């Protein structure tokens, strides 16, 4: 009987840890999706001809948390390293690819 109780306790403990891990992963996935959305907006500005100085100036907002400023700074720099395109199709492809690559790198990294 003691063995059975120990097995049940171990199973419940393992299930609780698995549920906590799944919740943590869901939070990470959600945050990474939001980061990908931000990356897409930055690349949209870049593809629409918004100057680097204007996008970079966005970082001067005092209301933006320091951690977000650091990540946004890196995204802006990386977006503006990419070429700007002239056709809507190429612009959209660039935006989608940049957003997807940031999201995937966040989830896997």
C-alpha cells in the first residue's frame, strides 16, 4: 500500500511539473510571438522608407522599459541591415521573413 501511495504522489508531482513547464513554454511562445510582431512592425517601417534615425529615435521614449529598449534597439539595427525593396510583394516577403526569423530564434534560443 505504501508503494502505491508513493507511486501516486510521484505521478502527481511529475504531472504538476509537466503542467508548470507547459505553462512556462506557453508564456515564452506568447512573448516570442509578440516580439515577432514588433519585428514585423519595425521591418514595415524600414520597407516603407522610414529613415533609420526616425526608427532609432523611437528608443528615446521614457515610458519604454529598459529591457524592451535593448531588444528593440537590436531589432531596429537588424531590420535596417536588410535591403529595402521597391515592390509590394518583395516588401511583404521581407517583413514576413524578418518577423518569422525573430519569432523562431526567440522560441528556440
